[in-house]
């Protein structure tokens, strides 16, 4: 009986509705103290929610969020409580809501400036950068006379809603949780949209995402600004709840606590933010009450306990407490519906039959003293399948990266449809009609096959960053989303993966992951497909299916350049072959000719193969 119950899943909407109903009655029945605690949980969760987007999903660690909370709090305090503001500013302070808008704009400005300075930093420099500005802003709040210094600012008025002042804990509870729920829903929506897929590709898929036309720097800036805005809104609510401010809650220490909440709750999931904030706030309250009594001495013992808990969580549940909790709950979303009748995406005009699509002219690439590619020439015409073969270490992948704009040649040039590739980003090269797969598959393992392929079509629907983010967050993008997903589904079917459409990409065997990469490349509507060792790891029948697929694509006017060292796969399939060894071209021609070439035989038989 219990097994049957466990399998009968509840729709997420119903569970969400019950949760909202419970929240609605909570302040009516709970004691004042509990309502206050819930208010703090809501405020913290709003900041942690920004960190879910920034750190958990985007992979950018920030210790400085408390400073953005402070920015929101001090902006509204100054505008609404100060009596000495010049007239052109004072009118904003007439309404706390106007002050919120001002705070959000100021925070966005700060975030863009700080982000453009720190987001380029990689590895541990980014977290260090956030610590640096976290500390700076804190001391700015503390040392500015007009902000009340370390003693603080008082006389902040309550927020008014429809002329009614929100001046009790029970009233502001509704406002805080409305903000939090709106944040959770919009963040969830955003992650489930075109921009969201770009954001989710940041963690571990930057080169792939750029090659699919995703502007990864814009995606990083987006989540940085969004996280700061969430923090600012929390600060605004806090200031009008407390009606008094000093710099203490905006210190680096609090910034670390926010990160702690997000990580413990589950930084990869929107509900992890709420869980983390709840666990943290309740535990802190409880420990502060009990630890001194148990130990028999006053002190901040809870900090020590939190440190230990953090280490245990990182050891035992890397992804935080939310994923194991979610597995226990009988809530399952139905799989996405794909509208096969959605209007198809626009396609590019295919090149004329004899056009030279890609031409590498005398290119050389040196890595320090090593000449990986030496004076290579290569061309691909429309409607051809061309192979670049050679033993391991011959320079094939380097050649491949030179042609797709990932690397720039030391000398020589690569022309794609007559345009030089050098100096263009992988993204611009993708826009010209070149799409690629990777020798070592680059997939987002947690995302479904369908969503992975949809990243390929990213460039083909571009409403602009701001519209894309806002329409994604508020679900105004569903028509566009249907078109993108329908296209992705078509490509998934085209490569024969229809049965795996909604499975996580990481659960597929390697051969199918390679096919997924082909589907993703096709979703970009290329005229030239670059495949790096597509047959590696494929079984015999899979290889035959792939060869059939490539022939079919050629029949549709697509050109393919493939890098392989599997001679058998190449010989029955391709129109022309280039053979490389030690960075140089040692043969070129029809497959039968090349197969008999003495230098090729020597390279293959005498070489590593
Ligand atoms: P293939 O794909 O034909 O096996 P590669 O193009 O990967 O060969 O490598 C050619 C040579 O260039 C190898 O000796 C390799 O070690 C070297 N190489 C490739 N990439 C780099 C790099 N980023 N830095 C230094 N050496 C590299
Ligand atoms: Mg290689």
C-alpha cells in the first residue's frame, strides 16, 4: 500500500498551492516570536536565492552579497528618512516603493561596474574579488557621516500599501513572503527558458556554449546582476521592517553566512535557498539559546557548530540538503509537452553547390617550441564530406580548433565562406554557419537530452538579453520556447535518440552522447558541420547508423568535415581525405588513392596506431 502511495506522484502546482495557503494563515495563528523568525527566514532566503542562481547554477562564488543587501537598505533609508536631501532627490523618498526602484537601479549599476571588473577573474580570484568589495562597501556604510556611521540611521518610515502603513511583523510577513515566492517562481521559470539553459551551461560548458552561439560573458553578468537585485530587495524589506540601520548586518561575516545557507540548503535548486535559510535561522536561534546553558558560559558557540556542520555537509551531501529531501517527497513534474505544430525556426540560405565553404591557407600553429600544425592547406566545398585523418598527436584537433575559431593560427589564415575566421569569437564563427562537436563530449549531464540539443538552437531565436531574461522569468516566452523545443526534438529524432528525449544526457552511453552532440550541432542550422572523432566509442551498428546519417545530411546540401583516425569508417563514406602526420599534410585525395599512398601506410602502420 505504501509503495503504491509513494509511486502516485503529486503535481508540483498542487504542493505549491498548499504551501502558499499555509503561509497565508501562518501569521494569523502563530505567536509573534515565530512570525519574526519566519520574517528573517524569508529575508535570508531571498538573498540565498540569488546565490543559487550565481553560485549553485552559474558556478560563480560570491562572499559579498551582504554588501548588496546593505546597498538596498541604505538607499531606501537615506531616501525616506533623511531630512537634508536636495529637492531633486527628496521626492523619491515620498514613497518607499519609489525608493525601492531607485535602490534596484543603483544596485544594478554597482553590480555592472563591479561585475565588469571581477567577473573576468578566474579560479579563486573571483571569490577574493567579492571579499574585497564586500569589505569595502561595509566600511563605506560605517564611515559615511550622512549614513549615520557605525551608530546608524533611525526614523525609517514603514512601507505603505494602498495607503496603509505596513508597521507590524505580521503585516510585513506577507510582503516578505510575496517577494520570496515571486523570486522563487521567476528564478525557476528563468532556469527553464532559453536564457536559463545558457546560464546552466556556464558551469563546465563555456567553450561548448560559446560554440553554440551563447554569449557566456553576458550570461555571467546577468546572474551577477540578478543575484545583487535579490539581495537589494531583501535589504529594502529589512530596512523598513527594522526602521533602523547600522552596518553590522552587511559585513563580510554575514556575506559568508548567506553563502553557507545556499550551500547547505542545496545551491543548485531554488528551494534549496529556502531550506538553507530555514535550517540556518532555526538552528542559530536554538543553538544561541541552548549552547551557553549547556556549556555554562556565554559566547558565540554556534559559529563553531556551523563550521563543523558545513564540513560534514560538504563531505556527505555535496549538493546540499534539498536533493535528498526532494527525493523523499512524492512530487513529480510531468515531462515537457512538445508542440510538433509550432512554427519552425527560420533557416539560413544554403550555399551554392560549388561554393568553397572553408579554406585553410598555409596555417601554422606553435605551442611554445612545439609546432602542432605546420603549413597546412585544406578546403571543403559545399555538399562534400571531407575527412582529416592521421595518427594520434598529428595535429588534427589543433587544426579543428583553428578552423572553428577556438584557437588563432600563428601564421596563415582560415576563411569561412570568404570571411577570415581569425579575430572572430567561436560565437561569431557559429553565426557564419559552422557548427561542431567535441572530441571529448561536452554535455550538461544533468540536463535532459532535449534541453542539451536546444542549446544548439540558442542563436536562432534571439529576443535580446533584457527581453530574454524578463520574458523567461515571467513565462512570456512560451511561443518561442515551443519553437526551440520543437526544433530540438526534430534533431533528436533525426539522429535516432527519440527514445531518450527526456533522460538526463549524462545517463546515456558514450556512443549515444556523441549522437547527441551531432543533434545539438544540427540544431544550430549549420551549412558546415565539424565533427571531431564522431565514431570513437561507437559500436559497429552505431557507426553504420552514423555513416548513414552523414550521407543523408550530405544529400540535404550540408557539408561535413570530420576528424577521425578510424580508417574503415572514413573510407566508405567520404568524398576526399587529407592525411596529417607531425603537423604536416602528407597526402590528399580520393579515399582509394590515399589508402595506397606509401607515406600514409607508413604513418599508420609504423606509427602509434
Ligand atoms: P590529434 O588531435 O591529431 O591527436 P592534437 O592536435 O591534439 O593531435 O595535438 C597535436 C600536438 O600538439 C600534440 O603534440 C599535442 O601534445 C600538442 N598540443 C595540442 N594542444 C596543445 C596545447 N594547448 N598546448 C600545448 N601543446 C598542445
Ligand atoms: Mg584529437
